[in-house]
């Protein structure tokens, strides 16, 4: 399966600023082509790439005052190989974190999911968050946590992921946050999902039901959104003037005259409505 992902950001910098960008596909993602550029007028910046322990690729540079244009495009061929998870990493993803306060939701989780474990627990938590939370673009704040979302019953993808993670950790199942490109997502944007650790593998949970999990392309992995922001900065003002994200699956078949078939042969891979929610799926 081939997927194409793109992102573009236009930033207005008010001073010399330390910028950290996380929009490139993760290290393990098999790429046949990739391009990441940072331009300011006629000047082209070359960032420093830093790869963390989970394979997230961070690109860091010092931007100067003015308009900075960031462009990314990559073609993904096939599926990423699953990496090994150390005991230390699994322990880390059992602990409460800034946006996933598993200690604060401990009592609720223990009452609501008592006696459940493994696949049954993953399914029950996913279903609870999906049915008890309303997707409400524009109302969620960047400081909202799992506790906030449980109280308000509304949020966006990051909020759904935080609630899933907090509840699973409260039930002693390691859980983590992943930022992704999501072909078929509506509205198109960067997407966030949760992952649960079961029997030596990480399985993706999208309680928003807005993506087909089989088409996701990993960008970053962490404890929660604090580890996976697509942009962070230090030392001055940064205004986000434009953000555009696109991701699609390249059809596997074409008509004899070279035109795309309709419906595309790979439609089932990117259509959220055709995701089999009963199946455990890994981000590939």
C-alpha cells in the first residue's frame, strides 16, 4: 500500500526563535521519497534532525524575524516494521502524565471496567470514549486534559486519545499517544490516536472513529500531546498564519488507459466507515 502525505506551515516570527517541528514521518516508516524545506524569502534553512527513543524525528532550527515557510512531502511504500518495546518504556507508559492523569481517574476506571483485561478492556474503553464524547472542533483548549474531557464530554482527537490513555493506564495497561497522518480523515488535519500495549505489541485505538486505522502514518509517539506537538518554540513570538495537511492512499489499480479506477481499489483502506473496529490493528 502506497500513501502520500504532505504538510505546509507558514509562520510569522517576531524575533529570533528556537523552533522544533515534528511533522516528518517517523524513523521506521518506509519511504520511497521525502522532502522537507524551511525557507524565508531567498534563504533556505537546514535544520538539525534529532531522533528520540521511539523513533520520532524532530527538526530544530533558529528562525529569524519574518515569514517562514515550511513544506513537507513524503511517499510511504508498504508498512513500518514494529519496533521492540523495552521494560522501561512499558513502565513509562503506565505512569500518569500531564494530560493523562490516570491517578485521578483511577476510581472511575476501576468501577467501570472491573474484571476486564486484554482485548476486552481495549474494546470497552474505546467504545465508552467514543459514545460518551462529542467531537467539537474549536471548543477544546490546548491545556485540556483527560479529566477536563471526561467532565465536559467534548473535544477533538487529542482529547479522545488522552481519555483512552488515562483509563487504560488506570487499569494497569501501558498506553501511549501517537500523532499521525490519516488518509480519509474529515476534516483533514494532523490526527491523534492512542495505542495500547498488549502481549508485546502496540495496538491503535481511534475513539473518534474518524480514521481508518490501517491507513495511518506515524509522525510521533509520546506520553501525551506534550511530547507530540507539531510545532513548539522558545524565545519569541510565533504566529501560525497557515496550516495545510493532506494524506491519501494511492490506488492499487488503474484502468487500461491509465486513469484511476472508480471506486479506487484501495478505498477500503482509507474509508473510516470500513474500519473493522473489532480487529486489533497496528499503525503501519
